[in-house]
């Protein structure tokens, strides 16, 4: 079976391509890409399907470095099937699964179980991330060789920070021997004890205990020093402050091997969104202020923050429909990611090619994953995007089990129209309004 994606705007930063061209897929791989690559292939030709892509973007399937799939143990929030379906709906064909499951993914057995389940039941590719420390308790290191051998692409204690500098230093040294990136959730828990949201005027007005920027910044500063002295691969999860962006920019300038991600919500919302005690906006790290958001956007635009990652964190309704102090941290992100970020492109803040790079080849590079390009011979993981289509966020229609989005009811512009994983169409957009008519 041959699939021809005809005359879309093909944006593939890994091969330096941004032009109106055809993509020809055969046997799950990209056979040819280029102007006129489809020749005279027509709908109705035997064994050929033609998808007209005029006015659409044709891009590599997105790679998410930070997804909470919640399996094993927390399947009431999400599981590998629902989470990978949500990924496909967001244009993602590869997701990296965080280890704060129940039990924590700190062993070969759990990694192998996840890989097997994802292979048999997942609709997109899943790469587990193993824990840095046993039980994510911040003390003893995990068997990183086993984790890597079983399929982990990185290690992280996400949800918790590795605060002990000696443990972090040993983790970087140990991970380096296996060339595994160490992903830090930067938060000095001593400075955030009891904190509910960003420390600032809004927290004061709401009477909530605040979470200072410095709790993130000084961990990032320390980690960059440790990364430089160990030569390990360091990756900063969900950067949320202007300080983190400045520290990363400076470290990159000195040639330190770092990568970093920023989430769609930290790029588009401020702490003002929490007004009214909106638990949908309770997230870790917290939503910051306009100055931070602007610094994060600039850092995404110039590549200091090389990756966008969703931190898709589904929770059950009961865990969010409660007092603010009781609500769990996190919001779902896979299915709204693209539309939110296209606003930054339309505002002229981030170039289209940079955005696609941050969702595809940059994350693939950060974790050494074979994905994120439409080069000839690559696996045919492709997203077709209609950048102008207007739709309304309706959490009831999410593929995710999580409905915890602060964007409910928002009119957004730009949608993922189709997603192909290894040449198989795993998602097709259906407009609810059109169905209703
Ligand atoms: O908001 C968050 N939710 N931040 C994290 O670091 C963890 C995540 C979760 O697992 O729910
Ligand atoms: Zn985190």
C-alpha cells in the first residue's frame, strides 16, 4: 500500500526542508519526499491512497519527552491505550513515559512490562523513562544499565527533585557511563513546603502559600555546575522561570551539554489564571508571571529551550473538583498542545520551523530517539496539520481519560487533522459541530 501526501507544506527541520512538496509512504516508511515526488499518482490508482494536503502542514510526528501514562497502577487516571490515543490526537507518534507510576518504574521488570503493553496495545511508540533513585526517594541509585537495556531512554525522578547534591552528582556520573540523559524536576522542596502556587501578588490575594522562583533557579544553577564537572547529559524538565532560561543560555554559551523543555501551559498562562481558585491551573512547577512567560517564549524562539514537552498529567475528576489545597498538581496537555503553540507562531514570536523543530527533531536528539524526521527511509510517522481550522476545546471528546484542562471551552485555531504512525493512520480529526449538523 502506497500513501501519497500531496502538495502540503512539508516542514522537516532535521533535513532543512520547508517547501510545498509531496511525501510518498510505502511499507510504513518514507519512500520519497520532494517537489513532484508523487509523480502522476492519482486517487483510484491500484494500491495507492492520495491525501490532498493543500494549505496543510505536513510534519514529522511529534515526540513528547514528558508524558504521564499512569500505567502501571494508576489506570483510573490514564493507561497506555488511552494515553497513546490521546497522543495520536495531538499529533504525537512517540511519547516518553514518566516513572512516577505505582509502583515506580525503577526496575527492568516494570520497564519491560510497559514496553510489551505499548507494543501490543499502544497506538504510538512509547519509550519508558526509568527512575533515578529507587522508589524516587532520592537516596539509592537505580540499576541504570538494566533500565537502559530494557528500553528506558532516560532517567528521572519527575514529580520529585533530586535535591541531595551528592546523589545528583553520583547519578550524573553513573548515567554517563550508559550515555543516559538525567532529567531533573528542579524544585528545592525545602523552599516549596506547603506551597500551592507561584509566590507573588496573586498568591497573596488568594491567601495561598507561594512557591518562589528561586526554588527552581538555584537547583538549575547547581545542576549545570554538576553537569559541567561530570560531562553527563543533563535535561531540564518543564522550565518555568526567567532565571532558568538565563542560566541555560549562559551554560550553552560555555558549551555544556544540556537540553531543556518547556510546556505549552508555561508558555501561554500566568498565575492570574489561578484566580477563582481554579484547580485546573494547579500545576508543578506553578504558572508564573508575564515576565517569565515572555522569557520562556524568547528562549524557545532562540533554541535555548530546545524542546517543547507537554507534561501531560491526567487526574480523575475527584482529584481536581475539591478544595485548592487538596487538589493534585497537573493538567492534560497532549490534545491541546499544537493549537496553543500556533498562537505564538501567529503572533510572530516563534518561527514555524523552530516550533516544529522543538516538537520533533530537538526532542529526538535530546534523548537519542530514532524519530522526528521525514527523511527518505525514515519510519513514516507524520502529522498533517490544518493551521487555520478553528475548533473548540471540549474535554468530553478527549481520548485521554483526564479531563483536567484549563482550556475547556476555548476557541482555538489550528488542528491536527491526521496522524500516521509507521504509515498507519492512527488519528483522524472529526469536527463535532459538523457531526451535529
Ligand atoms: O503538575 C505536575 N504533575 N507536575 C509534576 O511534576 C508531576 C505531575 C504528575 O505526575 O501529576
Ligand atoms: Zn515534573
